[in-house]
C-alpha cells in the first residue's frame, strides 16, 4: 500500500520530491513498510494549502508539504527526511520540550512562539502559531507528531512597528507645550491625553471613558454639542478665549483650542484630535490691565496738575520750531484756557515764546529731564513745569507736567515792589511795619516777615490760621518765632533751619513738611526772599507759603497708577511669553533627551560610529538652551556682557549658512561686507543673536519669499548726524539687515523697540527680539535705527563704536590634550543641591586626582568647613537650601578659614548671582553650563593662585 504511486499524486513538485526520496536511509524505512497512519497524514498534508509537517519516530524525522517550504528557507530540500533537530538545531531549547510533551501524549497549541532562526544563513526573528498533535501507532504508543502551523512573523513585526509609531507620536504629543487629547468613536472616548492636558484639567481617570463620564460638569457649557457636531459634520472647530468652569472651581478659566476630526483611510471620521492652550492668565491680565487703565484714566482726568504729551518738530538744523499736543488731561484746559489736543502750537498760539520750544526740544534730543518756572505771555500766565522724554527717542515725544503759579508770581512781584520801596522803613519804623502787615493781609497766600533776630515784622491771617492748625499757636507781630516754639525743640530747630537760609541772604524755594509727627504732616512749598537796606545789607527775610499736600499726593497717586499700569502690562506680556519659552525649551530638551536615548541604543547594539553624531547634537541643543537664558538675562539687565575685539565681516561669514537654513529656501540671503571694516568691541554671541533675530524678523515680513541683504560699512558721524541718531559723534561701524518685505508704518516703528511689543498674534511672537537688540546695542555703546516704508521693505541698522586695536584670532585655541592634575592631598568641597551637577563636578575632580567632598545644602557644607578637614577650594552653587545661599555660606565658612578660595557655579548671570558683581578677593564665578576643560582649568588656576 505504501508504495502505491497514488500516495504522492497531486502533490506537485513536493510530491515528486517525496516520491523520489530515498526513505530507506531514514528512520522511516522503505515506503512499502510505512504504517497506515503515516500514509494517511502524508496524503492529508500534500493535499492541504496550510503549512504542515510530520516528525516521525525516535529521530523525529521531518516530512513536510510544499507550503512549509518557505519557512525552511535555504534548508530545503536537504531538510526532507532528516531528524528535526538536525534541520533546526537552534530551536532545540524552545521546541524540544514542547515535542517531548506531545510524544508523551499531550497535544500542544500556541498562538505565538518567538524563535531566532538561521534558515537563510543569518539570525532572524520569527513568530509562529501552531498545533502539535500526537500520532498513535498500531500499539497505541505515540510514534509521531503532526503539526499544522502558520508563520506570523510579518504580522507581528507590522503590529510592533505600528505600536512603536503610536508611541513615537504620543511622545511627540507629550512634548507639545499645549494640551492634547485624542478621542475615538461617536461617544468621544479618551484614547490619549498628554501631561499638559492633565495639568489643565486635573488628575482624572481618562483612558477608556467618555468625555461625558470624565467631565459631567460640562453638561450645560456646550462642549458636548460641539464635539458631536465635529464628529457628525467632519468639520473642524476652533475657538479663542472660550470660557470653561471645571468642578470645584469658583472662577472661569479660558481656553484657545481646536477640535480636528480624525479620519481613516476611507475618509470616514473615527475620532477627534483636541489641542490648545490655557490662556486664563492672559485674559485676566488683560482685564486687570483694562481696570488699571481705567483707574489711571480717572486719576489722569481728576488731578489738578496739568499734563500733556507733545511731539516735537525740528527744522533741518535740528532747531525745535513747533510741537503738537498728542494727549492732555482736563486740567490742561483749566490751566491754559485752551482745548487743543491734536493741534500744533503754531496754530493756536502763534506768538508763543521761542524758549518753550528750545527747552522742550533739548529734552527730546538729550533725554535729560528739566524743571523750571516761566511765563507764557500768550496765555497771560506763569507755569511751574517739569518735562521728560517718553517712548522711543526717535519719536521726539515729551511728557509735560505743569501748574499755574500766576497768583504766586503776582504775590512775589507785589512783595518785590514792597521790598524795594519799604524795606528800610520796615526795619526803622513801626508805622511802616503796620503798612507791610496791611499789604500782606490782602492775599490768601501765607506770608510772614522776620528780622535778623527772628522777630515777626509782618504776618497775614492765612499764615496765623495755618500756624494755629499745625502748632496750636497764633503768632503776632513783634513776637519772636523761636520763642513761640521754645517748648517744642524739634519744631523750633526745623523752623530755625528754614529761616536761617533766608536770613543768610539765600533766596531759595523748598518743599518740606511741618507739624506734629504723630499726625498727618502737611507739606508746603516755601519761598524765602531777603530784605535789604540802602547799602544792600540783609536786614531781614520774608516768606510766602503754599500748601502743596494735595498736589504731592496727586503726583504720588499718578506715579503709583503708572507703576500699576506697567505691572499689568508686564503680567500680560509674561502670559504671552510663556508659550514661546515652553516651545523653545521643549524643542531643545527633545533634542537632548532623544540624542541621549539613541546614544544608549547604539552603544547596546555595538554601533559606536553614530555616537559622536548624537553627542554633538545633544551638546549643541544644551548650548542653545544656555544661549536662550543668556539672552533673557541680557534683556533683564541681570548680566554683564563679555566684549571682545571682533571682525564683524568674519562673524557674518561664519553665520551665513545658519541664517540661510533658518530663513528657508524661498528667501535669498546676500552679504555685502565693506572692505577694510573697522573692528568692534562687542560680545560676539550677543551680536550673533542680534543678527539672527533681525534675519528672522525679515523672513516673517516676506511670507511669499524675497531677499535679505546683510551689509556692513564704516560711518563717521559728525555732530549733526550724531544728534539725528541720538549718539555721541565719532567713528562707528554699521551692520544693516534689509528685506524686501511688507514694511512698517510710522506707528509701528515708534513702538518697535518697546519690550513685549509685537504685531504677531499671541503665541507667535514675544516682542522681545528688537528690545533685546536695542539693549545690547546701548550696552555696547551704540544704537539701533529702523528705516522702513510700507510695501517697500525695511532696513534695521546696528551702529557699534569703532575699536582701536587688533581683533582676536578666529581660530579658537586648541583644548589641552591633558588637563593639569591635582597635587598630592588637594581637596575640594562641592556644595550643590542638584545631584546631577554635584556628580559631574565630583567626577571631574576625581578624574584629575583631587579628593572631592560632597554636600547637598548650605548647612552640610558649613559643617564640613567648620571641621578640621583639609579644604583647598570651595565649589558651590549660589542658590542653596538650608537657610543660607551659597554666598552667605562662603562668608560664614571664611570666618573659620579666612584664606578659603571660593568658586561659585550658578545658572544666573554673574553679577546677579553674587550681589551686583561684587566679589571678595579669592572668589570667582563660573556660569552653568560649563565645559569640562574650562571647569578643570578654573579650579587649577584658583588653587595655584596666591
């Protein structure tokens, strides 16, 4: 029966191969002796399209069908008729135990068995689903194993790749600065939320639950309905500053968010992507700003002090010739009798004296505030004026505060005439004293006159009443003012000091408060004028006094309101800034963490060729993160610049490739470097940042592409040109960036350098770029100017003073091949609350042969310093827990060890970290992050220094 050719009929090539095979050399023996059970299985196997094999006998001889051949790879056809584990030796451990169970009578089924096969000459991962069935012989003993199997390798690896891709996508979503969630099915079931989403909405049980289950408090707030609409219509929904109230909160929050439908390959909606930002602080800051502005406006309109902002106009010779009233409060009209907001002075007061233009023009040009008194004949009044420049110097705007002092001036003039005609008679004759008293009594201004002995020559009722209110005394002519205050020595000394200046011949105006210090002390503006005899000798003094308590209070309230306004504006700006900073830092952290993870993976795989590339990427991202904080600290003026003599043309050439990559292929970048360009003494990294910021601004102004031209030149500014640029005259080099973009209006140019001013939507610009460039240029002794026309592009020029000296070599000095090592026994105490930094510094020290002692806070560090252990150098962070900061701990340690050397390491700018840059001898600062060789060299230099 076994030799019947029909056994292999229909078996195709595999049947022919089995028919021609020499089975007598195998443990199966000749075909004519094959048992019926084996023959039946072979016939079933050859007629099946599923991969199958038989393992027969004690050697478990392998017999298989054609669909099993691909699983064998290069081992077919030699595998036919050979013992199973000669064909598959690499799976003996995994499969042998399973086969032993089958030959013991137990069937085995597995949905996924992972094996490492060498079927094609190299190791490869493979996965199988199979059933092992025992085959009994005539005596009921198990003489074979029948297997129906399917290779699932392709499916398993595809699922793994899909899961990896999902994890990668979720990791990307996790790094987004905004909140993200993914919902599936019409019921809006949470499939994913990132940490930012949890931060906004709180810790809840999200995954696998519907939005309605997770957020029952949103039932009447419209969010369910919006989600249903997006799912049913497949149309996205976006909203800005949408209010939302979560459970347990008594105030509304505000969100900017997007609901985006998610589609399958056929285009059907399967879920919704949720993304956005919480903008609660921005909304509340704007509300606070509006409220503050309302208070400011109320105070602005209520105060009695006149106030206006004027815009100066100059001729070709920079001579002030006119000014326009841009804004004025109601007191302006009351004080001047004119309502002229928006008008030029030449239009409503053509005869105004030139000295008004000269003084205001000088303030606009120099920025130096002034305080003066003068008359305006066109208004028939005298004014006490304070003026200061406001806004961008190029706008030539001046804020003016003024008070009408016409009545006081009239009184001064009357007293001056009186002094001229009667001062001698006042001294000599009592009758004229009475006459003086009669004259001064006619005014409401408080008036008093005394002789050289402090005896009262004249006093009016207004002054008597005020003296009574302040001191409880009603003085009379002939009484001695100091005797009246004899029982009040502190008041007597104050009165003596004021009158003594006038009696000494000094004509002066002072503002001072008088009265009982335990009560509210009114403030007075006091004018002292001297009395003279015919020979010009001082014979006495008179004063006229104005109560300015309310005026000073109003001015203080105005200052307070302005400060509140600035604070509100700052809070709004900080809210706008947060998203941008989070985005930048998350990108940098993603680069660092991703590079480190890939380094770890490649090292495990033994592929070391890529490690340097990932290490360089991580170091570059870390340096860019440090540069970002460096720029922010420069803006806040909490750091010192590091100026060096540099060749600006060489710096631009080194940045051209970076600039081109940054602005993209749609924009051409051209550089025009002036031959023989003077050197500049500036911080090169800050100049690089400024140039890159200008090119990014130029790119944003050309959404459809264009050209950026970077040009340098030497400039010699004479006195006139220097005034136009608001700079000292002298030699400068200019760095100009020109674009072919949309240009700026004059209003935008006037505000461009203001901190946090931006024309971009919230979240797309912080408004810090140009203001930081302006701060850098001013700190470097230079200036920044904008030249622009709408639709005709913009040019921004940085002017830097010429440096008279050589530039530094562009080639950086090579790092030392071998760093200086420690001397025997040298010990360094390291104090830092950040374990990673402490570990790095300690490893650096130990690699160089130092003994390193660690402390995690100031208390532990001080305890070590107060012991007898040897310490050659203290390395400490500035911000430390434990009751003292690093500087305080170092100072306390020096009480025990007066010669102790200290190296501060800090993430702040140097001068902010150690108290405005003041360092005691033997102290130095190193800012984080730092290179290993820089740290080692600094430590060695400090230890070796005397």
